[in-house]
C-alpha cells in the first residue's frame, strides 16, 4: 500500500513517518512540506528515493498513491481531505476533522459517497491505558457510570501556528478535542448541554485561552468535566478518571498508572499499563509522552484492507468537534449552550 504524508513537520515526521517506516505492508511514497528542512529530514528518515513537494496538492495528484495521512495545520484539514477523497484516496486526518460542523459534514458525506476509509487522529483511543479503562467500564467494574473528569495542568503549548485562533479554531478545539473524544467514547451517551468558563489570564502575549473549565451533561444525567491550565510548571500529568455507583478508576497519562477503587478495598488494584514496543517511547517536542499513534496507523491500514469502519470514524470526530465548539461558544456567551444548536 502506497501512503503519502501531507505535512512533514516535526509531528508528521516523528509521529507518523517513524511509525509508517516500521510497517512492512506500507510504502511511504511521498511527503509534502513548505519547509526545505522538513523535506530534507524526511528523506533522511525514509530514503533518497522519497518524492517530496512543497505543495500537498501535487502529492494528492499522484495516481499511485492509495492513502494519505493529513498532518497539516488545522485550517487546511478540510481542503486536503476533500481533495484527497475526490482523487480516490483513503484518508487518515489529524484532529480536528474540521474547524466547523459544515466542514465535518462535507468530508463525511464525501467519504461515504466515494466508499473510502476516513479515520481521524484521536489516538488516545488506541493507548493501552484508556483501552483498559474502557474495557473495565463496559464490563461493569464501576457499575453504572455517572461522572468522568480530566484535569491537565501543564506548561504552554509550542509557539507558532498553535497559538493562532485562525489556524487552530480555538484552544479547546486544538488542545482538548482528544479529551472530549474520550469523554464521548467512555460515556457512550449523546451530550445534551455544555457549560464552560475560561480566559486568557497569564499568557496575554498569545491568542486563545490559557485556562478553562468545561462541564458536559450527557443523556441520562451523566456528566463529564474538563479542567485545563496552560501556565503551570511543565511536567504535570494528565489525570483522567471515572466514577460509577459501584466503583472508581483513576489514571495518570504520563505515569501510565491505572487505579481501580471498588467499595471493597480488598479488591483494589493499582497497575502500570505500558504500551507495546515503540509506541511506549514516543515523546512530543516538550518531552511529554504521547502514545497510541502506531496502533492507530495499523488500524487505519487494516480498515482499508478489510473494509471495516474505523473506531475513530468521521461521525465520532464530528461529535467531538461539536462539543468543543459548544464549550467555546459557552465561554464567549457566558451561558450554557444546548447541544441542539450543534446537531
């Protein structure tokens, strides 16, 4: 299978190219980047025969390409996905699927009409830590799930396009769509209302929020809460937990820890759940561990070959975008927002 990478910046190379190279049934045929340095680094990784271009449209036009990985800036996801699907390519698009719901819908509809696989880069679903959490919820370890939370206090994101509202679509859409997607996946109920507060209190030289609190109400009374701070000392862990009427699970992303608390303390478990092989070793440019990308790419290729629907498909990605947009709208309007506005 011939695969091309659109957007060979640091993340595109370190996350996607390095994992694709290890897949025996995949050939990396081409990459695009506006940076000569990034193209040169890609050739060093893949080999001198790698075809490179500064225009991702030239790569999509290559007839021999079967699938593309879109790792461009958020504002280019829609155009690249539409053009790739029209050219008959399968698409793995980094999150978010779009900057608004119209973009999401157009991509989803085109993927359905062309019969091509559309998968979105919500790789946390493929991290062993959260796979274990999901399995325990589904088998009833905590009884009836009621509450979920994510608390992340960390240093600022890298400067550049990620600080731009125009390029990212907003802090929550850029930074927290991963966590919102986990909420939706674990809760397994439609979200009905979002109430959020946030501001730019410290990082005033940048666009976008530097802190936020988001409360999401799901059908049946379930609730999830997100607490984000981007001006804390670096190295803070991402704490994600769930609680039901029969127990509680706490996880820490960087430490790979999962603790299960039933009401009977004799059954309490504390585990370290590591990912396999190279998936356990990837860190982002700030040194924070990021996992699940390798298994996600394997899943993408498997879905193409087998015709299966990806776990992280278009409709699930659209729902994550909708909740993020509702949260940002709630902060802007200073009032709760009904998800019916984002149906």
